[in-house]
């Protein structure tokens, strides 16, 4: 039996012989790198014949029969795909991508614009006060209150919407004005509406808070007009709500005094006064008076 170290010694000699052979054959292989067949002398190379010729017309590759295929120049520009959004070539106009972003932003903030820059705030608050003063928190429901407020808002804001459509949207769609000018013309009627309903005290406060000096009404920035308008609308809505509570509060006092005089201490006054309040509200045609007062408060 041959010892193990003898096998390792023979294996080492074999590896050494293979390495020496590779060193001897390496230069010869390096000289024949360009020739795939070492035994055949290298000759002139011929391009394969082709019956299709590629030509360039207006930046596109076209084919024509006959002739060898032309070789592509080493420094030629590769094919490129360019995307162009229509509308960006005209100076002063926003591209389609920017317009889409602005449209999506406008749609996301549209509920806030309807709530805070129109007559919706005052109407929905006053109608909520009417429901509370009557003592029936579930009638009419929230959906009816919001729906009625929304349609009254569309009615009151109709002249403003028509003016925006006539002075801003239609000329912009016809290509008569640019995007920035259309936005300014659309903001002007809305700002005029808000200024008619805004108290001077609120405007002066936000002007002072923003660091503005004495500013003309037409030059007031929209970021000053909107918060001043919202504060004024809340103040007006609560004043109207207080006046609405007074007649119903008188009915509650009278009913409570009568119940106390009759000794009916355990009888809830609201149960007795509710029919009388509903009767009074129906007799004076309360919903007509309230809606009429709300609409006239914006027209004056």
C-alpha cells in the first residue's frame, strides 16, 4: 500500500507540469487571437451580401431593395424617442402637465373653496340654528340642510359664476388670454363679492397681521380677503341665529311659567312648548321668511 504523502507528491508534480506547459503555449495563442482557425492564414474579410438598403428619411429608417447594407458610423447618434406636451411652445402658457396638476389640486380643494369663499357658510349655520331653536335636532336632517344650503349658494353666486365664465373661462378656451391672466380675471369677481360681505375691522386686522400698509380695496391680496371674509360670515351668522332664537325662547319661558303655576313640576317644558313652536313657525311661514332674509342679506 502506497502512503498518502506519496499521492500528494505525485499530484503536485502533475500540477507543476501543466502550469509550465501553459506558460510555453501562451505567447503562441496570443499571436493567433484574430484568426479563429489557427491553421488557415488570415485573409480579407467580405461583408455578406444583402438585398436591403437602410436609408434615413426625416429621422426614420426605411428599407430599399438592392445593395449591401451600409455600415453604421461609429460616432452616429443613437435613435431617440422624444415626448412633447402640446401647449408648452407658446410663450406665457403653462404646459399640459402643469395644467393637469393645477386641475387636480383645484378639485381636491374645491370643497374648501365652496365652504369658505361663498355664501354657504352663513346659510348652513343659520339653518342649523333654526333646527336647534325649534327643538327638533333630527328634522330636517343634515342632508337636507346641506343640500338646501348648497342650492341657495348656487342661486346667490349665480351672477359671480356667470361673470367668471364670461370674462375668464370663455376667453381662455378661445385662446384670447393666457393662463395667468385668466386666473386673475377669475379671482376678481369672487374677491369683489367677498369684500361686500366683509367688515372693515376684520380686513384691517389681517392687513396689520400680514405686515401690509394702507392698501386699496382692489389691491388687497386674496390671502387677506378670505380669512377676513370667513370671520365676518361667522359673526353675521351668529347674529342672525340669536335673533331667530328669541321668539322660541319666549315660548319656552311662557310654557315654563304656566307649568310652574299649575304645579306640574315633573312635566318637561320642552314637551309642551314644542307643538306651540311648530305651530308658530308654520303660521308665520318660517322657512320662506328665513330663506328670504338670507338671500336679501347677500343682495344688499
